[in-house]
C-alpha cells in the first residue's frame, strides 16, 4: 500500500525534475530551437516507456519459452500456477507488440530527424537496455553451462533466459551502431566491459582456487564425480565473463581513444583493482603460513587451518593477471602523457600502502607495550604473537607499495614541478592525509591522557595503566610521525609553488605547431603534453594519410627548443608528410617574430 502511494509521488517528482532541468538548459542557451524543452520531456517518457516495455516483453517471452523447453526435455514445467502463466502471456501478447510499435516509430522518427540519435534520452536507453540485457544473459548462460556439464539439473528456464536476452543484447548493439555518435555509447561499453571483467576475474580466481584445492588434497578431494563441480562452475563463469569482456573490450575499446573513462577503467579498475586484490590476498595467505609456522594456530589440523587458503591464493593469481594485462595495455603506445587519472591512481595506491604500513606499525607498538606490561613475554593469552605476525605482514606489504607509488609521484614532481604542484590530486592527497593523521593524533592524545589521569586519581597507576593506553599510544606515535612528514612535504610544495608563480620566466616557451594530418583530440592532447606545444590541425582534402602521433613527437623533439621566455613563443612549426617522410619545418608567420632557420 505504501509503495502504491509513493509511486505516483515519485512519478510527479520525476516530471517536475525533468521540466526544471530542461527549463534551465533552455534559459542557459537562448539560441536553442523552439520547442526543444518539449522535445526533451517527450524523449524522457518515450525512452522510459520503451525500456519498460522491453523488459516486460523479454520477461514474458523468456517465461513462455522456458515452459516450452521444459516440456521438450520432459522435465517439470516451472511455475505451473495460472497467475504466472497469465502474466507471461500478458507481457508477450501486449508488451511485445507495443514495444515493436514504439520501436518502429522511434526508428522512423530518427530517420526523419538525425538529432534523435544524438539525444541524451536515446543514449541513456541504449546504455540501460544493453547493461540489463548483458547481465541477464550472463546469468542465463552461466546457469545453462552448469546444467550442460551436470552441475545442476537441466531445465528450460536458464536456456530461455540466455537465448532471449542474448538476442536483446545483440539487437541493441546493432541498433546503437546505426547512426548513434560513438562517444555517446562509450559509457555503455565501458560498464559492459567492466561487468565482463568482474565475472571473468571471479571465475579465474575460483578456477585457480578449486584446482589448487584438488591438487593439494587439502580436503581429500579428487577430480571425479561431484568433486569436479567447483571446477566446472568456475570454468563456466570464466568462459561467460571472458566472452562479454572480449566483445566490448578486445574487439572495440582497447583500440579506441584513451578518454577519461578509458583511463579510469584501465587505471583504477584494472591496474589498481587487480593490484589491490593480489596484495590483499597474498597478505592473507602469508599471514596464515606464518601463524602455522611460528604463531599460535587455532587448530592442529593443517587441512582445517588452510581451508580458505586455496580460494585466497586463486584471488591473488587472478588479481596479478588483471594487473599485469592492464599495465601492459597502459604502457603500449603511450605518448608519455601524465593525466589526472594517472595521478589519482598513483596517490590512491600510495595512500593504501601508507595506511597498511601505518596499521602494521600501530600493531607492532601495541604488541611491544603489551609485552612490556606482561614482563617481556610476547605470548599473552595466545594472541599477541599472531597480532605481531599480522603487523609484520602489513609492514612487509604496505611499505613497498607506498614507496613504489610515492617514488613515481615524487619523480613526476621533479620532472615537471609546475604541472605536479598545480595538481589538485596531489594537494588533496597531502591535505587529506595530514588532516586525518592530525585528527587521529589529537583524539588518541585525549584518550591517552584521560586513561592515565583516571588511574592516577584513583591511585591505581601501574602496569595495568600501561596496558590500557597501548592502543592510543601506538596511534599517537604513528600518526604524529606521518603527519609531521606530510606537513613538511606540503610546506615544501607550497614554497616552491610560490617561487614558480613569482618567477614565471623559468618556464619553457611553448612552440606553436600547425599539423597537416588527422589525429584525434586525445592524440593531439598527448602530443601537446609530450612536446610542450600548442597544436592546430588542418585536414588534407585529398584524403592522404597524415603523420601518426609518434611521428609528430619524434619530428618535434628533433628540433631545438624555442628560445623566448614566458609569454613568448618564437617557435612556429609546420608538420606534414611529404614523399613518405614526416617533416617539421620552422616557419615565420607574418606579424610574429621570425622562426629560426631549418636545422
């Protein structure tokens, strides 16, 4: 009842929101075509209805097809009740024709007005429909493969789910290529590739873990009968996820422009996510091994102690594979650009490593204080040794992770101080770490003083007081050290940034380049970032092939740097392909300082 009351209110709120948004856009663009506000509202409801009818029609066809396949294989028909059958028939007989009619009308309108294919509503429809169809098809194909390999009972429902939603997914892939601007579908392809990558990674981790478990015999398993079920389940997940990832990534995105979304997927999800998964899993495995060798395990049975080790080891292998592949893709053909996404990745990984190392240091200090309070005996209630081992693992993992990425960031700062010091990511990283560490230090100091004064005033100060303050003392020492270090870095950055602002003449002059070619915007930005040039591009009318980004970079780097200081720019260069070779020719533009002679 409550849901029934809220749905009309939500619909009214959505209508009001769309009207307000369209009105604001219309006011911001006084040159917009008459009736554009009404067109946006019409598109909102048109594509919302188109998506709802699609889901309903596909669900109805899936249910009826599943029933038919169940009768074909001689199994029990799923959902025999009349209400479910009536719903499936309604969706098929009513929603499907309505969707076909609305889709046909949408197609005809797009043919008459190509602006429909460039609208936000159309792109949102294709994105949502593609994602819903892909996820549903992945579930259907996974369950179908499980049934075909004998892992589960073969029924018609998963087969129908796989077939119907694969048709919907493939149909909308084809529909999106019929005139829709490619950049409008970039979000759909990136999210679809991410879905495939996540499913394939999970399948690979499960496959490696199940194989490791069977080969080591930790639970006495062998590859016969039902013991092979984990392998078959994991293999199906890996196969289905890899297929979806291949269609959207290997066959499309990997060769596309390196946009912000592309870099976000590769750097954060691929390189960063894979590395985090590998490091975390390896840390858990290492801790289990150390506890078994020198710690205090909860059981004397190795198979019970290492019961979770195969799955964790599989996750580590999968994370390493994902990290290695995306790192290789990122480095292949890279023109040396340093984007803000790369900075986010480096500083994020640096922060993760630093926090892990800080946690390890806090645990070491806590263990030391606890040992002192216990008279030097580390084995306190059978847990202190395990805590110390966990702390050592965190230090062994966190310190190298932090040092590696922090060294990359500091190296970039040394190579391009002005660009790195102007980065919002770097300033945010330093300020957030300094602020978090400072607050933690103040809070731990207050807690420490409170605990000490409580025991002193009660006349109970002693060894037990030392034990009570072990955690705030460890946090205070660690956060104070890290906060002081990052404050010195931030102060040095601020002083150097002020010097660069006061003395701008030390910055190199920028060369102005006229390129006769056909590079994309991302390639032009990459060349400009690599060579410090301002590029303007003219396209050859004869359709001849222009120079590639790497050839332009090589030609510009072969020239001597401009000689004027800040605000100048005596380097005007014409870059073009002549007789199969790429030439960078210094030129003199009328009304500007003359260019230097050809070297």
